[in-house]
C-alpha cells in the first residue's frame, strides 16, 4: 500500500525537456522515513500510519517522545506526521518508507508552510489596485471604503484588509514528478512548492477527480 512521505525542500532549478525547453523544477530531499506507529480501527477508531523524518538531538526531546519512538527503532526523529489508510496490509512498525512508491510522470500533492512576509498592505496581500498617482490625490495605496457608515456601522468579518501575510500551511496540487533518484533520496517535481529551502514538506499521491480524501497528512 502506498502512503505519503516527508521531505525537505532543497531549492529550485531548471530541467530541459526533449524539445530543449527549460522547465522550472523543485528539488526535494524525500525520506527515508520510518513507520513509528500503526493505528487500527479496533484500538484507535480509524486506520492510519504515522511516519517520522529528520534526526533529532536527545536533549531536545522529552522522555515520552523518546519512549514512543523507541518502539520502532533506535534513532530519534524530529518530525512526525500521520496518513489515513483504508487498511494496514503490508505495513510494519519500524519499516523504512522511501521513494520506491513514486515514479516519473506521476502527480503528487505537496503541503508545507508558505514563506512569512510579515505585515503587508492591501496591494501585496490581496492584489488591490492602487489609487491615482496624480498631484492632489490622497489615495495612492489606501483601501478605500471598508463598509457603510449607517447601521450596523461596523466592518464585517472576513473583510480583506492589511495584516499578516504568509506563514500558513498550504497545499500545491497536481505537480508532475520529473525525476526520482532512490540512491540520493532526491525527488524532482515540476513547478514550485510551498516554503523556503530547508522547510518541511509533506508529499502524497494526488487525489483523482471526484475521489474522497481519506484525511490526515498535516
């Protein structure tokens, strides 16, 4: 059974196809991960697989976490994520999860935390058009009206305004795999993925149109 995998964004590059066209790609160090827990419907109410990625220092991890990870192996892992599955056939506690379940041309969904851009204005955060730049204008980058002044005389929730931009968990769907290097745990996908170099990524097989999500992964 194929489950997702965790990885680390290395950066962007370009790949030349057969027609000589430059294709923007993202390099991802995906795995190896370890299965740290198996959840079944009988014991937990649902079937899921928990995997771990990235080596962690012992002094930065509490005793309960160390005890949990010791059941599946000796190495301490920094990141833990869970994937919902239909059943646990073929899955074993402590088994290694690699890129063998992925192949060139396959579509994947990649989740991660987008780059934080701090407090941003209306144009940068929402793409508002600016006001006139001529002499005398006082509405260059202002938002304009934020609502009626009559009853109820308030700003409704969800109004697009200036504020914190980025730093949220987002998913880029339907990215095509360009290359898979099992020896170096390297995955090359077409296009960009969330986050900056070094950020944690969650890679899983793309859902087909009309397919229901089984949940988990983030």
